[in-house]
């Protein structure tokens, strides 16, 4: 005989497996300036997370990633944004409610 798990526990776990309201996520697809637009999106949502930020971009074959601790404007330089090549990008500002900041 197998034990049926407590449904309320499963529901709580499912609710915890989502982006938190304190963080920011921004993504864009099919743009030659995807990393720049993602930077601007994260910058505009800086109030949603001020501990760390990161962007991953893709050219369809490779992924390019850069992340750091601090404010968006301090992490991403023009040189770093140029290194994030591709037509698709996603970024995240972190506001830790649990665990490490980065």
C-alpha cells in the first residue's frame, strides 16, 4: 500500500517553484539588439531586485552569459553587452528571500 501525499504540501511546493514577486525577469526574441533591450528592461525593473543581475543571450547555436553582484548599471558595461551576442536574450534581477544572493 502506498501513501498518498498531503495535497496541501504539494500545492505549497508548486507555489514555491515560481519566480518570486520581488525579482525581475525580462526576455526578448528576434532582435539584433536583444542584449541591449534586455539590459534596458532589467534597468527599468531595478526596484524588483538590487542584489545581482544576469543576462544570457543566444545566436541560435551558442549561449553567452554574464552576471554579477550589484546594480544593473554597475554590472553591465558596453563591452560586456557587445559580448552577449545573438537575437534572443533573457535577464534576471535577484532579490533574495532565501538562500544566497547570487
